[in-house]
C-alpha cells in the first residue's frame, strides 16, 4: 500500500502547491492594487490640497487679518492624514472578519456530520433482538458496501468472508482488497 499512499500524497501535494501559487499570485495582485490606490490617493490629495492652497493665496487670503478660513498646507496635511489613517484603520478590520467568515464556513460540514442521524442505530434496543446470542460461525457472501459520506465509492464489492466461532477479525487495507 505504501506506493499507492505515496502516489496519492504526491497528488495532493501537487494540488496544494498549485493552489498556493495561484493564491500567491492573487495576493500579490491584491497588494499591488492596495498600494496603487494608496499612492494614487496620496497624489490626488496633495494635488487637490495644493490647488486649494494656491487658489487661496491667489485670492489674497493670507494677507487678510482673519486667516482661519484660509486653506494652508498644515490644514491640507491634517485633513489628508486623518482620512488616510481612518481608512487604514477600517482596512485593518478585514483580515479578522475574513478569518471569522472562513471559520464559520468550515464548521458547517462538520456540524452536519455531527448532527446526522445514522440509518442504523447500533445502540437502539427497539425492534427484534435475538433471545440467544449467536455462537456459530459467520459467513459473508457477495457483500457490497460504501460509506454514507461517499456512496459513489464501493469499499466492498462482492466480498466473501468466513469467520469461525471464537475468531476475531479486523478488515484493514485499501478498498481493492475487499
């Protein structure tokens, strides 16, 4: 079985590697977009702020006695960095929210398995129960079996087995032996 297991493991590793490369590419594009928007915001903010300051200077605002209403470089920088810092703080909320969403999505299939009621209840005392326990041999003929979680994969297909009284049997191995 070692060769089969190694082959399957390599296949899963290759799939994981391909997904990792794809994820890295997407994360790189996302980071490029974030930084591009960040620097474009800087450029736009400083350009427009400079335009407002130049416009007020051209109108003679700084020569007036009340300069509180004049646009200055300090006001532009204070406003700009307040907006940038606030946006950055809001952006920092996204990774925890995405982790929370991923955790919530990953628990759903697990809860489905936990809450699933089996078709055969091995602990139930209802129904017909033999009065005398079996003491003979067990013979299985042409057994066909698949797990409920993977009904399309037959674990056993036409399996035969004889178990004599007092024997303990464990079925271990790949489905190809069953």
